[in-house]
C-alpha cells in the first residue's frame, strides 16, 4: 500500500487547485488540502473554510490544530508567524515555503521538488 501525503495550502477562495496561495497562513479565507500518493499522484482535494479567520487572537494555533485533525503532514505557505511555526513543529508538520499568490498547482510542484 502506498503512503498518502496530505498537504495544506492557505488559499483565498474555494477554487481548489485553481486557487492562489494566500499571503498569510492563519488569516487565509480557506485552506486547500491536497492528498497525494508517494508518486505524487492526486488522490483528493478538499477545501475548508478557515474557522479562525476573524479570531481576535490564537488564529495560528486554531488553524494548526485543524490541520492536525485533518492529518496534514506538510504545509505549503508564503509566510508563517512564530506561533504557527512552533505549533506546526510540535505537531511534526513539515513546512515548505512557496510564493504568495502563486497558483496552488505551482505550489504543489515546489512541494514535490522539496520532498524528493
């Protein structure tokens, strides 16, 4: 059985693979979760609304916990604050930095190259 990798990308809308990487991790309107196999073949794409987008504080921790609940092992993001970075590191989630406003498909290519 092949290993499944779940990658989360902060995004600006519900466009899935055709969306753009949102510049801020914890304040992104949506989180696109892409599931791939070990050969990086697409298995599934899921878009979640960010429940912490309007939180006065603690948004990064809430988003990181949500991603943990979704079994995400990689986050592809343009930026990451110290709280989010610490929480993701404690959860064992790998971070790959990608360009803000890049297409999700392009961000996935960078993740694939980084994970090789």
